[in-house]
């Protein structure tokens, strides 16, 4: 799943630009796609928080690590 998310993060801007150019989707639809993609990535980071180096909570709230 990690490689799938990394691949999506790399290809998402190009796919979105292609959709905007060829199908001329509206700004509202573009925002919905971006929000859904963000929810997917955030849910993946929250689910795998225990065994990953990256902590979404410490990144967003800048908490200090306790030793």
C-alpha cells in the first residue's frame, strides 16, 4: 500500500492536469477530487502511524518528542 500511495502522490498532479485540459472539468469537481485524495493520504498516514517514522500528529501540531 505504501508504494501505491507514493505512486499516486507522484502521478496525481499530472493526471489532474490531464483531466482539466482534456475534459475541462469545473473548479468544483477539481476541488472535490483534491479533497478526496487528501483524505485518502491522511487516512493512510493515520492508520500506519505506529510503524512509520512520519507522524502526522507531530507534523501538524509540532509536539516535542518525549524520551
